[in-house]
C-alpha cells in the first residue's frame, strides 16, 4: 500500500504501514473544531473497535470524539499532544497524529475515501 492518506466520513485520516494504522483528524475537522485545548488519549495496549470513539478532543467550541476506522490494539500514542494539543490545529496531517493501531492481518480499509473522494465528500457537508 502506498503512503497516501485515506479518509473517513467522520473526518479522520488514516495512514497504513503494513499492519500498523496511524490515525489523526483532517484539516477540515480541526478547522471546524477550532482551537484544541485538550486531548484525552487512549492508553498503549487498549483495544479499539471499528466505529467506536477511542479519543476525545476538547476545543474552545466543543468536545468531539475521534472514531476508530479499524479494530486493533493501540501500540503508540502521540504523547506530545498531552502538552501541546494545538499540534492538531497546526499540523493535523503530520505532527498532530493521534494514535497508531496494530491490526490483525491486513487492515480492511475498503470503506475509506481517497483524498479526491474526500474532497468531493466535503462539498456536500
């Protein structure tokens, strides 16, 4: 799989590297949330289920859940977000990543959108 970002309808992005899936939120999502002031990260070793909230982002506007696009075990969290939650606003597609999840077997990402498909999807939001 190439290192292209894929997107969910809930505005998470996904980067697949083998059986590790890195997850963050899209630029659109961070823009809609406004300034993020706190990130409630899961713990390494936690199991997350596809479609369920695994992390909460608190912004000046609201608290928003981040939903797991895959099921698996959390193998890394971006600890920099604990002291610098604004990284999600400043660099949502790079330094603002949230977690890495290890999936069993090959990640099932067929329901996710390419960057072009996501851009089209946003036109209808």
